[in-house]
C-alpha cells in the first residue's frame, strides 16, 4: 500500500463493512513498522486489499476486502496467499483473524486456504451484533 491508495481503500472500507476504518487510521498504518498492507490494483484502481500487524512472529489479519464488482475472480485468495508469502520473509509463523459467524463467503475462502477455527468471541461485532469466529493458519519458517 502507498499513500496515494489510501483514499480508495477508505472508500472500499465504507462499501464493504458496517464499522469501517477511517482514512486517517488506514494512513497511519503506513507509519507503523508492525503493519503490512497489500493492495490489488487493476487498471490503476484499487480493487482489493488486506491489512495485517505482526507482533513477535504472530500476525493478525485486520481486514480483507475486494470491490463488489471484482469478486469471485481469485483476488481475495491471491491477496491472502501473497500476504502469507510476505510474512514468511518477516519471520512470522502464523496468521489469525476474526470473521463474522454469518460471513459464509469469507469462511469458505479461509477454509480453502487451510485456516482452522480456534475459538469464538460471543457478540464481538456490532451493526449487527454477532459472534466472531477466530481462525488461524500456521506454517514453518
Ligand atoms: C470475502 C472476500 C474478500 C472474497 O474475495 P473474492 O476475491 O471474491 O474471493 P476469491 O474470488 O478469491 O474466492 C476464493 C474462494 O472463496 C470462496 N468464496 C468467495 N466468495 C464466495 C461466495 N460469495 N460464496 C461462496 N464462496 C465464496 C470460494 O471458495 C472461492 O473459490 P471459487 O471461486 O474457486 O469457488 C469478498 O467477498 C469481500 O470483500 N467480502 C466483503 C468483505 C469481507 O467479508 N471481508 C472478510 C472479512 S473477515
């Protein structure tokens, strides 16, 4: 991710999530040495992104989204796979994330990439209130 892409990412956040990150919070990730955000670009436009933070070899995926018109073309899968490859270079050995219990498309994507459920956080999300499933994938470095 670079600074010029932040406004487009903030627009996609608003489109894809009921509790979107602000443009300012996304921009601050560029200054955070723990953060790694990857962006999928098509014809100069941001069509997807994944954001992560790594602490002591454990990475949290904070968001993943693909523009509605660009879905089901392999972009979400490619973003997560590219993130895992980049994290290996940073000596991370695991990736954890939360997903809404009702978000079947995302759960199918994560299952196909080898994530397993390791927990559940009751009423974690608001708008609407809903449990989060905690998923994790690990690898050897
Ligand atoms: C989840 C999301 C990122 C997937 O992005 P995508 O680019 O459409 O995903 P891909 O094309 O790489 O799909 C990979 C696999 O995920 C599964 N999948 C994706 N969308 C699906 C859907 N609507 N229904 C069922 N399975 C789906 C399928 O297994 C798919 O493989 P296939 O197309 O070979 O069947 C996208 O739907 C999105 O942005 N959703 C809104 C935001 C969101 O929920 N983010 C995740 C938060 S945890």
